[in-house]
C-alpha cells in the first residue's frame, strides 16, 4: 500500500482495509465480498443506512463504526474541496454537486445551497426528506440561510 498508490486498489480491497480494524485477526475478504454483493459497490456500502448494515450477518458494531467513519471522512473530503471555492459557476456545476452529494440517498432530500456573490458555497442546509410530491417548502426553512449569509455580509442564492 505504501509503495503503490491508493488508486491501484480495487473497491473490494479498499473495503477489506476499512474493515480490518474491526477484525484484525480474521480475514475480512468474505465480509467485504458479501457487503459488495448485497449493496452493489463501495459507495453503496458506505452510504447504506446503519439499520441495513445491522441486518447483515458478521457485520458487528465495530465494522459498522469503521464504515460510517469512512463515509464521514469521504463526505468531508468531497465537500471541503467545494467550500469557499468558486466551482458552482453554472447550472451544470450545481447539478454535479447535488448528484455527488445525494446520489446514494435512498429517499428524496431537499437542500438549500447558500452561495456568496462569487458563487462560492457558504453553507448547505439539509431541510429534510419526504416522499410526498406535493410537500411545499416553508418560508422559515430558507430563513436560516439568508440570516447566516447576511450576517457575514454575503448574499444568498
């Protein structure tokens, strides 16, 4: 691993390494293979709800913690490259950001992206999720974004 780039590892090998701290004396390959088979991909495993992971055999609390810590680190890394960067220049960039952020969610989410006047992401407000197509956004849901951005002298979009 140290001699080679992490990019040379397959998704299965990465998952084995993620699971290793939860089972340092055992072989993590069978568990990793089962998770990949059940959930489809490394992204599917990382974004799987805790309840789904708990239902799988041989996936204990330590393995779930390792998976969820890795998910949090991956999300933080993907969002850190966007924070305070002028990368949301057009609608396609906004769509790409939302697809990256929400692609593996199992339910519909509603988020408010707060941008400054140079289209840098100030904050992201996860308003919630719903299944009803007729649910409307309440005006107060967007207030937090506007108040936060006006307090810092930026404008919300």
